[in-house]
């Protein structure tokens, strides 16, 4: 053991009693983690969707289970999915054995949340900050990512884990060549989980080029580029519409971007994290004081090293986690935050890097810091009550949801709202709308050069034929029931056509309290005329 290293963590000597403040902090963090685990368990066992489009992943996996290719023209627009294929491929073997149910997806999501928690705990505890603070850091991130429907059947937790893994492996291995290659490969896998998580490559490669070694940075970029191109050609050959769905459709959705969506999210972040924001300001002021004491940067050190490839571009020892946080924050503010996805990108891209930077910056002292501990614990409690509010579990005993599912049971063919896509898959029915099907019609014309996908006219024709088939089925009263979201996407079906052939028999208001949503669902039956 190193002679200068304390033999016990957090400067606790044998026989020394644990302070009351430390004990209370540990109990508070542990109780919060236990509550988060209980909340997640209750959500996993919930029969109903907690997000409007939660059934989309099940539809994709069901196509795979039937031996189909969801990104082929034959399975579009139903198979449309602008996330990617990796999450469904991970769930596939479990769905094949245990059934294509929401619980299976949520358990897989929970597994990745635990992986994120473990990754953060190990990283922070290695920093000599102390295992208690490492536990608290993991709790903050776990609660945040599990909130607002984050435990649902969506690839967010898997993508966030890959994003963090690609960032932390090079750091933990001192940016050696093997770690940079592994990071590049993980970033590509992250891209095929949710495209924007490929940001991890840009962060690591740019940091290495700027502050570690230009040669290593360029080498990582080359390895990434070659591998990404090979994967692109393989996937493009195998899945005709993969890049049309996951790349072009997301670009086309940029038309809905507005900074009016960004500002409320930034305000919400301040409201939810103001205690640790205060702690971060204290940490920054302490660092500024240290720099002023004579250990700061000298202007002569801020020079460019252009000629030598083995040297970094900038002679500056910039904090890696501060750089990660600044890059992630910039991506959110200027690219992802203006999208109408409330807090989703913020929780995935801002909170984990911020917590890593903050807890990496906190310097332990010989005595437990009650101010830091109080602010951290208070913030954990705020998040627990805000994002994991006990009232959110009321959906489990919802009479409205039970009534809606009773309308699904006797039917064999339904023109569906996305809120019942999941139960239709679980009962062996084929949905018409997966939840992401409507995004197929947002795809704008693209050049006919075979780079992105098949001829656009074929894609457009497939969408029109799908809509026409739906309208003909309504006119022929082929659907046992029509269960649609009031005011939602109607497949180019006019209200006049619907009321000529179907009578509305019920209107049910269903709530998704975890994401603060409620939907009015109309039930229609053939009128027999």
C-alpha cells in the first residue's frame, strides 16, 4: 500500500466512530435509492403504457420475431422507427423466451440503469472523493434517468449507458490507443441505439486532439470513420430504409425546432438541481481561490503546438469532465434542446456529465463536509418527490385504463391509437399505428442516389397506399373497433368518412402521470348501415 494513501476510505481510522452527520447522510441516500428501486419495480409491473409511444419498440421486435425486417419497404410505415435497431436486438432473445411484453422491455431498461449507476459509482469512488459521495452521485443520476417515464420501453437508458461508457473508458485508461479504439466502437453502437449518442465520439476525439495528442486524436477519428463507413454499407444493404428513418426523418423534424422549447427546460433544470448548482458554484469559487493563490495558469502555457503530432494542440491541462459537460451542454442548447421533447435530452446529456464533473471536483477533507452533504441530500430528496412522486403509481389501479383494455379484448382487428399498440401486440393482433408510424409521413424528398435509401417516389407511394388501405377498410367496416386519440393523427381519414360507417360508443380519458400526459380516447363501432 502506498505510504501516503490512507489505509481506510474517507480518512476513517479503525475504531473511530462514524459521525452522526455521515450516518444521516448515508441513511438518507440509501432510503432514496430504495425508494427509486421500489418505484421502478412498480412501474415494471404496470400493465399500461407510461408513455404515448411506448409500444413502438414492441412493434419493431414483433416484426423481427416473425422473421421480418422492420426497415424494409414491406414493413413500412408500420415499422417506422427513428431511434434505431440496437435496443430491439438486445430485447429480442428475452422477448422470444418470455413474451413481447412491456415488462420485458422495462426490465432491460432497468438493467442499463443499474449499469449506469455502477459505472458512475466506480468512477467517482476511484477519485478518492469517498464512497458515500459516489453513492450519492449514482443516486442522483439513477433517480433522474428513471423519472418522467425513463424506465419505459425506450432505448434511452441503453443509449445513455453506451454514451457514458465511451467517455469513461478512455479516461480510466489514460487515453491509451486501445481505449480510444474501444470508445470509437462503442460510439458507433450508441449511434445505432439512438443517433445523437454518437456525440460521445466527438467529445473524446476532440479532447484527445486538443489536450492529449494530435496523433491519437487523428488515429481515433480514422478508426471511427473506417468502421462507421463499413457498418453503414452493411446496414444500408440489409435495411433499405434504416438511414431514411433514423437520420433523414430526424433532420426533417428540425423544421419544428424552436428556442421557445429550450428556455422552459433550462428553467426546470435550475428548479430541480438548484442545491447542487449552489454546491458547484462553491466548488468553482474554491478553485478560483486556489488559482489566485499562485497555482493557476500562466499565459505562457496557453500556446499552440502545431508541428508535433505527438503533442496536444493546446498546452493546457483542462479538466476532462468539465470539457465533457460543456460539450454536452452545448449540444443540448444549440441542437437538441429546441426540439419539443421536454427534458428527455436534458436528463440524458446534461445531468450525468454535470454530476461526474461536480463529484469529481469535490475535494474530500479530513472531516466530513456537512454543507456539501446537506445540499446533495436535499437535492436527492427533491428529485425523489418530483420525478418519482408516489401519486404517479396511481395509474396501476386506473379504472379508465382497465375500461379501455376491455374494449380491446373482444376485437380481432382494430384501427388503433398508439396507447393500445402494446396490448394489441401482447394479444397477438397487428396494430395499424405503432406510435412512430406517423413520422413516416414527415420524411421529405431526398436525392435519388441510393446513398440514403430506395427511390423517394417508392417510399411516398408506400405511404399513400397504406393510408388508402386504411380508408377502404373503414368504408368496408373491416375494423371491429376504431379506437383513436381525439385530435390525433387520423391517417388522412376524414371525420365525415368515419361517422358514415362507425358510431362513437365511448370516450375514455386515460392518464400517464409519470410524463404528465392525459389523452382522450374515442371508441367507435360499425354502425351496420
